[in-house]
């Protein structure tokens, strides 16, 4: 991603960056329609950045450097700006993740209610370490600083679904229920 940032900052520098080739990201017809709908909601174009990143990630599972360039063009901002916003949010991924992204809250309420032990249990059940993806690319396991549901601690999120008041048995049921 740093090459994108450098390339966008030094677009006219000839061979300074070598012969780096990037393919162009193409939005599907449905994505183009959704982007138009998203842009219509925001009087300031750059306000559509997060929904645009979400649109790409839902389609591709990741936001590639090529997609950052394409989003930047649509919003009239540099790919470096897109990447800087993307890197701030943990919900966006620049590397392939499993079909199911499991995020464990590690903030104080969840820790006091046993999230560390439950995270360890989940890693053991999936036979991976935190930060890894299972061999079959079905699950990726990460920590999340806060899932904003302290009253339901301990808490985890699987993709866009939140699960609270977790126990080892409940986690096993949730994981086993995912296709």
C-alpha cells in the first residue's frame, strides 16, 4: 500500500518508482448504481468514503490497493487519503480473511467477565492463533478494542452479528452453526 501512496504523491516522477504495474479496479454495474445512491445521500463527496469502502469489502472481502485508487478517483481524493482512513478502522481489511471474521472484545468490561479465557478457548477450537485464519479459510480470529456492548459482556462479533453473554458452550454452538 505504501507504493500507492508514493505513486499518488509523485505521479509525475517518471521511472523514479520503477516499472510498478497495477491493474485497474472495475466496479460492477450494481456497485456503480449503489455508489450513485450513496453519493446522493451526502452533500460533501468525501463523506461517502466509508460507505464506499464497505461496498467494496462486502463484494471482495478485502479492499485492494486497486480499489483504493478507484474509490479515490470517484471521491476526488488521493489513494493515500483513502488508505489513511481505511487503516484507522479495524473493520476494513487489506489482506484476505476467512469467510467469518470473529472479533473478540478485549475492553475492561469483557476482560472482567472472562473474554481472555473465551478467546483462548475459541483459538483452541479453531486450531489457530489470534490473528490467523483457519486452513480452510472459513474463520479469522482477532481482538477488538471495544464492541460497545458492555452490558452484554463478554462479547464477540462474527461478521456483522453481535453475540453477548458468552460462555464456552455458547461459542461452540455459534461456531458449529456457521456453514
